[in-house]
C-alpha cells in the first residue's frame, strides 16, 4: 500500500491496530505489517489464512468502536492497494503444506 506523502507512519499505525484485532481470530495464521526501509510511505501487509472463508469472515466482522475502520485505511492511501494472492507451500512460521506437524 502506498500512503499519501508523509503518511506512511500513520498508515502503519492503523494497520497495526487492525492486526491487534486479529490476534486469536479463527483461521488467521499470519498478519504482518512491514514498512519499506527506503520509502516509509510504502507499507506491506502479509496475510496467511487457513482458508478463504476465514479471510472473508475477518473482513465481514463488525468493526469495534475502539478499532480502525476500513475507511480509515483507505483515506490514507494515495492509490488503490495492490494485492497478490499466493498459495503457501511452507516455511518458517507457517504450518506444513501437508498439514502434518
């Protein structure tokens, strides 16, 4: 995601508040917020979900009164977010692709 100039820190802060809401959310395995070291107005969200239904449930969950709203994120963006869907095959921090521990 690319924030309006000078708003990368604010965007990252809002996304970190989203991440707090997802602790313990069913199906959320990773929700990682990163900021580009060379361009702090670029913020990355890396998400790993057990399945698409879990990800959609998180999007459909009602916003908390004390939490950020999707509109809070969108207002900080200078362009629409870029999304890349991947199939996780494995690695450190993820369950094995075959489901065996």
